[in-house]
C-alpha cells in the first residue's frame, strides 16, 4: 500500500496541461455556438418540417410499392447497384495502391509517393467528384459508379495498408530465401492472410457507399437522390416520405447483414 501511495504522489502533475486543454476546448465550443442562429427559423420553415414528418407518417404507398422505373423499389435497387459496383471497382484499384504504400513491401520512396497520391484522392469531396464525372460521362448511374469508385480508393487503401503493415514478415523472409519473386510473395504469402480482413473492410466501405450513392443522386449521378430532391422542391411531401422510408429500410437491412458478415469474417 505504501508503495502505491509513493508511486501516486511521485507521478507528474499535469494540472497546467489539463487546464490549458480544457480552456481551449471551452473556447472552441463557445465559438462553435456562434454559428447557431435561431432567428433564421421562419414560420414557413416550421411548416416544411411538419410537412416532412406528416409525409413520413402518411407516405404515398403507390410510389413506395411501385416496381416500375419510376418507383421507389427500382430506384433503391439502382442505388444499391451503384454502390456495389463502385465499391468493387474502387477495391480493385485500392489493392495495388495499398501494396505500393506499404513500407514493409516496397522501398520507402515508392511508399511515400503513393501515400501522397492517396492523400490527394481523399482530399476531394464526393460531391466534387460527382460534378466532375457528370461533365465527363453525363448524368446517370455511370457517373455515380465512377464517383463511388474514386472516393473508395482513398479509405480502402489506407485501411489495407494498416492491415499489410501489421503482418508478420517472417513468412516473406522465408519466401525470399527460397527465391520467390515479389509477385509470388504477395500472391502466396500475403493475400491468403489478408483475405478475411480485406473482405471485411470492403463490406464496411459498401455500407458507407450506399449512403454516398443516395447523396450523389442530388447532383444527377443516378440513384434515389434525384427524385428525392425533385419531390422536396415540388413540395410533394407524401412522395418524400415514401422515398425516405424506403431508403431507411434499405440502409438498415444492408447494415444488419453487413455487420453479421463482417463479424464472421473477422472471427473466422
């Protein structure tokens, strides 16, 4: 007991450091509150909020259960297809970039340059990519797929690199001693160990991309976002409610199944 008390009293006093951090956090919090302006809330704003809630409680069932190209079901499937195909394309591009970024696989300068490229890719917001690809490929799902693929590269590569650098390199050293090439070391020594982790990361990114695909529709990149913004601009709140209900149900289902699959992959 005496040894514990001595150790407690001998520990450095960080009161000044903690007070400084606390003051900075309080100042930042108070400064952030200055962005709140309740004077901008008009009577029409409250009416719109009430209309949205009413639309969710009383959705347009004909639109919700419509299986034509104008119905919610079709648009949800299109949104999920955009997210799925974009995730697969982004993962295929992220795997080689991840290996080029891993300092325990390639020389340091190569890893450093590749990481700079990935930082640049992650810096640009998804909506900016969407607007760029719409100018290139035109409006529609293909622009959404390209956007999802590019925005997936940055995050997937970063998480892939973390998994690669945590590997036990003794296997690589053994393969080097028997004359294996770099490709053979990656194919037979690394990928079998990383398959479960990579698959879990890709599924997690697909879950995120499903939400991104919904937002990209707002700029014309396909999916359910465009009908949603058109319905809101036209004050068709029953249609808004039907679209939001379908979107929420889809995201909940995908998240439920993706979490189960990721748990099984991680636990083997």
